[in-house]
């Protein structure tokens, strides 16, 4: 008790977040792809901004992610995320200047350099404001939402642990099982009411 429980967005709120992206703007396809990849792969913000084009294995449906301590893992990627990336690559490949050190980096700023973690934080905050989401969110909210949605839909905690790159299973348990307490309480109350307990 007393430990911080992260904010979790509903699937509808994630969709609303993506829907606010203005696709007529130069950065629209990039921002939409970033939100989708961050959520549907459960990435940390540093993993997202550091993702390389060569780390995408579209035919196999996986991306290679470099996590904390330079540990690498394979993470499944959705068709939706792959389609958003393909759309964004049309804009990305048209950038006039791409810095040598950023040549293989997937998500770039308008000058052809690597995006910062803070820039993605700003993108998320602006989208949340436009979507009317009252919860205070950050890029990490997408990661927590992804994991929570997996657990709520019956995913094995060990699988969730591997996808997220948690070295200790208790990290996964502490956040995602405890964040589901409200749902468990509601189910128990419903059972108790049905039997007059």
C-alpha cells in the first residue's frame, strides 16, 4: 500500500490520442507511428527514440529493442504499427538532411536528427490535451497501458515480463497485478451480491 500506481488509459483513449494527430502536418505520420509503436510494443521512451530501421523485422512481425543495460530483446509488433511506420517512412526518407549518426534511426526531427525523449513527452501531452484526456500522462503511460491491457486479457505474466524487458518478475507483478485490484474487487463484489453475502 502507498506505492505509486501508474495511470492507465483505456483502448478508446489510446485511439482518441492517435486520432488527434494532424496528418496534414509534416510530422503527423511520424507522431502517429510513434504513439502506435510506443503503445503496441510497450516500449520505454528511450527505446522508442533509439529504435533503428534495421531493427524492424516486418516479415517476421518483430522488432529488436535495446533496453536498459544495453540488453536486447525481440518484441512483437502489430500490423497497425508496421503500416503506420511504412506511411511515415515516405516522409522520413524525403528529409533533405540526415545526420550521419542518425542515418539508421527510425524517428527523426525535422532537421534529420534524433528525437529527444522530451520531444515525445511534449507530443503526448499535446495529443492528450486535444483528446480531452484529463489523466496526467507521460510516454510511460502508454507502456503501462499496454501491459495492463495484456494482463486484463489473460496474457501470461512471464510473457509480459519478457516483452517489457523486466529482469525481475516482481517488477511486472508489482505494477500490473496491483493495478488490476479495482477489477478484481468489482468481480468479487458482484459475486458477493449475487449470493447475498
